C-alpha cells in the first residue's frame, strides 16, 4: 500500500531520517526487560531498527491506516500490533506483570500525557526513551531554580534519572513541525519507591505548581497545615526552589502533621 498521509488531528509528523531513527533505537539498553512497546510507530521508520534488536517489539497505534501499513510491510510484527489508544488502553492485557521499555516519536499534542501514563506503570517500566517537542524534553530533565522546572520535572525525576540526549531539526519530518525536537532517556532509579505517601506526594507537587508564584504555606493551604508547620522555613519557598528530596520532606511533614492533629 502507498505511504500513510499525516493526519493533523493526530499530531502526526513522520520522521524521514534513517540515521536519527537508528540513533533513537540505540538509546534502549535492554537492561532488565525483554519486551519493548513503541508508541505511535506510524510507517515504522523507528520500528525497523527495533526489530533488529534482541528484545521483542510490540507497537501501539491509534491510526487504522498506519496499522494497515505496518501489517503490510512488517511481517515480524504480526500479532504484536495493538490497534488502540495508549492513553486509554490497559497495557497489562499484553504485558501482564512483565517489565517492558517504552519508546517512540511521540505526538506532541499528547506527549506529556504519555509521560504521566508511564508514571502510572512505573513499577513495570525500567526504561523510557523517545522524541518530544524540544521544550517539553528540556522541561522533563530540568533542575530546580528554572522557570521551566515544573510538575513533570519533579514527578519524573522522583522515580527516574532523566537525560536529554540530542536535538532534532524540524527539516527531517514530513510534514515539518514548527518547532525543534529533543530526544531523552529515562532510566528508573534502583530504589524507586518514595519514603512517603506517594499519592500525597503527587498531590502536593501538582497543587504547589498550580500556584507556582506563591510560597508553599499559601499554595498548600488546602492540606490544612497547622500553625506550627506553616512556621517551618521550607514553607517559605516557592515550588521551583525545591528539588525532589525537598518535596518528599514537605510531603512527610504534611503526613505527620495530619496524624498529630487527629
């Protein structure tokens, strides 16, 4: 069949540079897993290099035309193409409790949601790599003190080591996007369980950054902070001034405060 036409509503920009596709495939180490899930393979420019590796490659693709193309051109993928929306699909149907890596040239309009979904399955995903809009890739890897440091930065770095690998020009896509792209790799930390209530940690981080210009004592009012806790110097800070360890400390303080005030 002919090439797939890029669909604007799916945010499709097809990579047409073989060297970059090969470089992205090589970002996966294969350590701790034997299965890989590629999100949004399109016409398989990255897939073909994944299929050369020792691990078993699955792909998940929402675009039926792309699914037909992959079925026609990649016989090795037969039985391993999931024609679903990654954001809504229960990936345990395929992987059960097995460890697997995620890779892809992610549609920019849902790339942050893909990361949040990956965090939901962090116990099964030791490695994650792929291409984002450059600013999003940089934000995920950003450290405290920067204006672009935010919810994604903290939540990802709580569980993964984040590395910005390289920048990709607009000119290697069909159609070309209006922005540059960036490739990153996330490697799950050896100890990726937090010494605090993880659900509360997510809630604290999101609430703090939703009012990022305010000091924590004001942005986190909804947690019912005691007067004593509000006097803790860490609550003088704004969210972008805290690293992951400090956010864990804030969460532990709120947890203990709630227990003591009951």
